[in-house]
């Protein structure tokens, strides 16, 4: 097929003028499309974009890759706990570029297994070091060990915003585990402590009883304690012979002899009868002279007469009894009747 050669110079003048007017407009549209990549093959939509470039906090290739490197750590405040112990769980986020604003949101999906949450707090601080300024945000949870075994702080995704118009980003926080032992048994409830306390209590009670027995024995011994003033007591009875009743005088003399024999006795210290005490005394003191033995037996008969025979005696007989007592007790013979 043959084409005729067209001579544009022969077109009418109106068409030629219209083409000349539209030609600069086509050049302007082409230049605008080249600048915005909207009319090139790589952009099939053909929409014009008026974007002013990437956000300062993000990379040019991907809006999800932040320029700020956030570092996150999570840990418990204790490595070994028992039932009922208190502890803290901390999630710490830190970054080194303080010029770009970063907002870290508080965790809203954190769960604890075997631990009871009793409170939480948030702190934000800036730290100055030789390398420069850095920022740090901490989320602290106050916990109480609720059940023995393995306890877990669950994994979570920590949300944050970087930059003035930064989109929401997330950080993954791994779960943290801790072992909870059985509750501590108080010292006063432990078996070995109770056994020691029981033995100590029994020993103390035994000591108290022993001290009480010794005090009682001491008081009893004080009642039968040897008198250092036997002679004075003999003189006191002697002074009442002329005024008192003979039977009462003989009974007072017997009481004085009983106290003396009790002070000398070894087995019958609590005995209050004259005859058994005298038998023990004479049995223990075999070196006593026959004269003293005779006087003891004579006093025995006088005391029996006082108890069972009326005890009527003359003054000189009572003075003789006192003389025998002084002799038997090893005193000076001052019981004789005065002229």
C-alpha cells in the first residue's frame, strides 16, 4: 500500500496554529509525569503523589524499619523465692538517640502464671554517659508468689511510636520463668526447734522444782537448825521454874531436847518425837559416856511422866532436870538450884 507524502504546509492556517499552541502543553505534562513517576511503566495506577519524602525516624526502603534501635530486657528482681514472698518484674526499654521522640506504651497483654499482681509503676529517665545521652523507660510490676512450682511472666508485644508522625511499631518480649519453692516454715513451727524448746522447758521446770524443793528443805531445816544459844534457852527455862507450872516446864525442856536431837540427827531430821530421836542419837554416838546415857534415859522417864503421869514436880526436881539437860548438851552445869 502506498502512502502519499503529506505536506503540512498545505494544511489550513487554523489547524496549523492550533497544533503550535498545544505543543508546549504536551511537553509540560511529560515533564510533570517524569518528576512524580506517575506516568512511567513502574507506576501502573497513574495517580499523582504529593508526598514530601520519608519520615526522619524511618528508612527510605521500608516504613517499618526504624532508624532508632530500641533494646528491651525483662527480668525478675529475685532468682529464688518461696510461697508468699514479694518480688518485682521489670520490662526495660532503652535507646540511644534522644533527638527523635519515642513513646512506649504500657503493656496491656501481660499475664502472670503462679504470681499475683498487686501493683505496677512506670518510670522514664535520661542517662548521661561518655557515649552521650540515652533514654530509658521501665515498667515495674509488684508481685506475690501465689503457688509453688514454675511461675511465668508471659510473652508480650510492646507497642511504641517513634518520630512526630511515626506509625505504631512493636517489640517482642520473650517470656521469663522463675521457680517458686514451698513456703518457708517459721522457726517456731519447725519440729527440731519444738523438740529443743520442749527439752529446755522440761529442764527449766525441773530446775524450778529443784529450787523449790531446796527452799522448802532449807526452811524445814531452819526450824530444826541447831541453836547456838542452848545455854541461854536453859537459863530462860530456869527463870520460869518458880513461876510456871511444872508440867509445862517439863514439856518445854522436852521440846528443847527434841530440837537438839533433830540438829544432830541424820535420818530423822523431820521427826518430832523424843524417843526415836534419842535412839538414833545414841546409836550414832557410841562414844558417849555411860553417865550421859543414864541422864538421857532419866530425862526420857521424866518426859513420859509429864505426858502421862501429870508431871507434878518440885522446883528442886526441875532444877535437877535442867542440870541433866545442860550436861547432855555439853553445856556448863548452871542448872543447879540457887541457894
